[in-house]
C-alpha cells in the first residue's frame, strides 16, 4: 500500500538509532526547528552490509542515501518550509514524496497530507518526549483499513516501555533497561516497530532522546513468547558511540 510504503521509506527499518531535537534554529533558509546539537552522524553501517549516509545543511538533515553491499538502494531528500518538511524518495523503480507538519516544539505532529485514506500523527508530553504514534491507511484494492498504534512511557528521563498494537500482527510489548552511560549520541530506539522511525529521529523531529543508553530490551508478543536483546557499546574520546552491538548485529558510526 502506498501510505505504508512511504512511511516505511521515510522512517526506514534499522536498529537503535535516534537523535534529539534542539528547540531553536539559526538556519536562515527555514523556520523549522528540527535541528540537532552535538556531533552530527554522517554514516551508519552494519556487518550485514547495509549503510546509511547522511548529509546536512548546517544542523538540518538534507538527505539520506541507502546502500547494501556497496550498491545504491535509493534514498530521500528533505526540504523545509515554515512548519512543514517535505521528503522526496527515489530508487530504481519509484519516485514519490510525502510531507510532515511540525508542532510548536519543532517535532513531527503528523502527516501534512492526511486524507480519508491515510494518516500519521505523533504525540508528545510537556517535556518534549514522544509518547504516541498512530498510523492509518485504507487499502483501496482489498477494501480494508490497516492501523498501527505505538504508546510509550518514561521514567527518570528514559523511555522504559513501548506497546505496539497493529491490525496485522496484534500487540507487542517492549520493556527497556538502561546502562549508566550517558546518551550523547542520542541513540534512542530499537529494531522492528520503533526502528522504522530512524529518519524522523535523525532529522531531530521526534522528541527528546532518552538520557542513558539502552542495555537490554525485552520484547513480549501477545501470544506469550518473550525475547531478550542485549546491547554493548564502544566510544570515542568525547563519549560518543562509535560502535554498538545489538544481539548478533554490530553497527558502526562515523561523525
């Protein structure tokens, strides 16, 4: 379906990467507030052969290029106008676009082109933490609605639980435990449903990041099966993550 394909491309399935937003913007070409503080990540790659290359204008994300095993898989470019961000996606056999509106904090509020057939909305608490994501899409071919809702809670400045309810796969719960390491790199989510939102986090558009780095995620499916995923990190001299391992996959970060 068009909507979820766009959302999937916009928010890309990848593991454990997210970035906080600074609530001020000194770039003259836009009033968008989704800019980042600290070191900017230029490249993420993993030992499965996938890579994501990021480019910026000042502190604003301007493009992402995707590749696998050295071959291009397309990408996305970003343009900014007032409280709207427009994403244009390109690949070997498709070129499409989508837009997101921003709230007063400079975070994604929802799809700027909502219709009776498709919508996406995000909610935040008073501290700027992302607490909900809701997606709806109507499949015109098969005449049914597909939905996905994500609810998040926090404790001590860290996201400690996530509940994902999908019309396709039911309910999945995540319990998150944190390390003592400061989250300077703003790594703030994990695989599957939360991992689909990398581009929103990288652009600084999806709320404040958790204070610490994740050490463990417990994933519990609605049929009772539980999976535990452990994380480890390596850092540069300034305390930014240069490498992390999640389960059996290792990721590498270049600033």
